[in-house]
C-alpha cells in the first residue's frame, strides 16, 4: 500500500499504522468461514447396478489451491430419474434398465458419474409344467419364470431352451416342445447361468386300424409281392409304421411265403393266399391282402437295348426281357430266336450279337414262342477319340509357313482318314491356317493351332518371331534451327527389302549437348531436338525383343543453324 504523506493530517498519521496493519492482516487472512468451490469431483466415475439395487456416490469440493473443502454442501441430481434416482446423501437407486448421469454440484461447479442399470439377476428358474406326458407328434408350450432371491418374478427375461434328448423331444427358443419318439427327455430353460427343468415322457400314439394296399395281387409263380401297410390312430389320422411291431402271416405258405418282416411274400405255386398284417401292440387290429399266383406264359418279348447306334465293324450284344400276361418277368431258359430284315447292313447271331457291316439303318428281330419284338438301329462310323498334330511345337519368323499334319484315331485305336477336320488358330491376327493345315506366320507372338474332328481337338504351339531388320533407310544429313524440333522419316527393311514397322529403335547422339533424337512408336520417324548451334551425328539402331542390336545402323549428320 502506498501512503501519500502531504494529504494526511497529523491525527491521521497517528492512526495510519494501525490501519495499515489491519489492512495487511485482512489481505493475508480469509475471513470467510467456508471458501467457494473451484472444482468438484465425484467417486466412483462409473457405476453399474441391477434394478432395485443401490450404491452411494461421494462428491468432494476443492478450493482453487486444490484443497478439499470440509462441510461443503453438495447437491445431487439425475439426468434420467426413470432409470436411476439419487438421494440428498448421494445414494443412487436403480429403477429401470438404461443409463443416467448423476451430477454433484457445489457453488456452480459440477462433476458427474455415468450409471448403467442392468436387469435383475435371477436366483431361480421355474419351468411350468415341471412334469409332462405327451403322445408322439404332439406339441406343448412350456413357460419359464425367473425369480430373485426374494422370490420376486423378473419380467421380460429371455431364456435359452435345450433338450437332453432331441431325438425324443425337441424344443424351440419359445419353449414349444415337440414329441418325436417314445422315451424320456429333460427340457431346460437357462438365464443368468441359472437353469430350470421339466421332465418329459413321450408315448406312442395308439393304433385304431390298419390297411394293406393293394388289396389284391395277380402275379406269376416265382414273383414277389410287397403290400404297403398303413396305420391310423383313433382320430383316423395316418401314423408312421416305423417302430411299430407287426406280425405278418400267410394263409397258404405253399402259394405265398412271407420272406421279410415288412410283409414281402414270394409265390411258390399257382393258387390263392391271404396275407395278414396284425399289430403286436393291439392284437385286435389286423388287415389283409389277397395274392393270386398263375403259371407264367410269354405274352411280351422286349429287346432291352432300344436306343443308341452300332459302330461299323464293332459287335454289340443284345438281350430280351420275357413278360407274362400280368407283366411279370419270366425266368431264364426260354428259347429266343434272333434275325434281321436288313442282312446287307447287319449280321445277327443266335446269341444276340449284332455286327454292322455297312452304313445305314438296320432292323433286328427277337422271337420267343410266337411273340416277337423289333428294334431299328443306325450303323455309323467308329467315333473319333483323339486328334494329334505334328509338329507339336514350332518357331517361325513373320511371313514363314509350316505344314501341320493331323492324325485322327478312332475308339479302336485305328488311324482314320475319312473324317472332316476343321483347322483353327487362337489369334488370326498373328497366324492363319488353311483347310489343309498350312499355317502362315503374320505377326510376332504365341499362337495355338487346333485341329478339330468330331469334337476332339489336337493342338500345336507356334512361336512367331519378328522378321530381322536388315537395313534402316534415313537421310544422310539433316538441318534445323537451334531451339527447335523437327522430324525426318526412316524406313526399316528386311533382307528381302520389305518394310518393317512397330519395332524398337534407339537413337544415340555423339554430342547430346548439341543434338538429341528419338524414334516414334511406329519406327517410321525420328524427332530431332536442336540444343545449340553446331553439328552432331545421330546413330539409328533397331533392337530385337531381347534388346540386342538388329541389322545395320543408319548414321545421320545433323547441323544446327542460328
């Protein structure tokens, strides 16, 4: 504090030291009982509670020097009281699932804690009904209830449903139980790692009636019949036969003998027999089917191989099926005679072996006991199985030709020369091929030559090399002005004097500081850049695909004028 002496009276000067002392003390001492809060903290910073659970939070106020302020009043509030509330002492109570922010405020300064409310934890799970008996095929809804330690039901819980024996009873995730087979199963519902169970017993559906189809058979002696069994319950609904014991009997074992546990019966002699099917579980349930067996006689002769063709000169065997009047197969042993109405096209043996002797349509005939059958067949060439080319690999220069030879082999391994061959190339812009297999190299690259006959393909690889450059035609001299660009024409020729394009050409200068040059992509021009007045020599050299010099270079003297 600064004191101006000439403005102070003597009386004032006497009291000034006391005033100054009090002023200094006032500046050093905080006369307020509780200082204002500069910051507020809350602990913990996050909190997770189950519904109806509570926990305290603590708010602390600090002055601007970082010292905690004792007895500072802290006010608490919730951003979402429907999720979590807070008491004046900082006790947080969880109300419903969700999140809320609890704030602690003092002197306008605040801090908050994030509260997450989770569902109540289950202490027990009860499945209703706890014991259940179902008939196979029935469906029943089970319910599960989760409760707290206080036995208060927890609403809205999702349960995981499981069956201890899904082959007997299955359960979906809604608690619907389906009875699948007779037996025992335990159905469980789980939430929060707490499990409740129900014991399920599955019983078979009672059989009310049965039927056999067809109700009658008419077959030849030696044939087997198989009736189909249908079971029905008390509601006249069809029920599965699997797992139901059935007793099968025949009224005459000599006529029809039961040969399997599914009711199949084989006829032994002509006559009539009744097949009985009776339920072992319900002996009063029984049904029948009548079997009439007759001695067989040939009613139809059927040549079995009715489609396809004959390969010229390759024998093919044919067989017949002999049927009786009820379309039953007659056992082997009957005499069958083979013949043909087209002996100039095919030959037939009495064993049914047919051989094509000329191209065309043939008819063969099979006769047994006055009954006959005929089949028409086409005699064709033996099919091609492979095509091969000679040579398999060849390298040519552009413009050269090569004669390929195709070897066509049929399914007997014999080379044939009477088949049509189609010649193709994979890239006609690089190589062409004539109908006789003469291939011409057009442009450099790799080409596959193919010969196709009856969908069989033979292939050969052609590597086409660029025609070597022999000479480069260019002007001996060229003049242009300094700091300009100009071009002169060049022509690449082979040894026969033919023009060659699209080759790699490199241009070098003996004085790049005076003259520089570069060839274009078509190799028909060189672009010259004049750097400074003077002269230099450009050497033009063609390169092959390996980057090596190709042919003789051309030399051009370039003069740069002011």
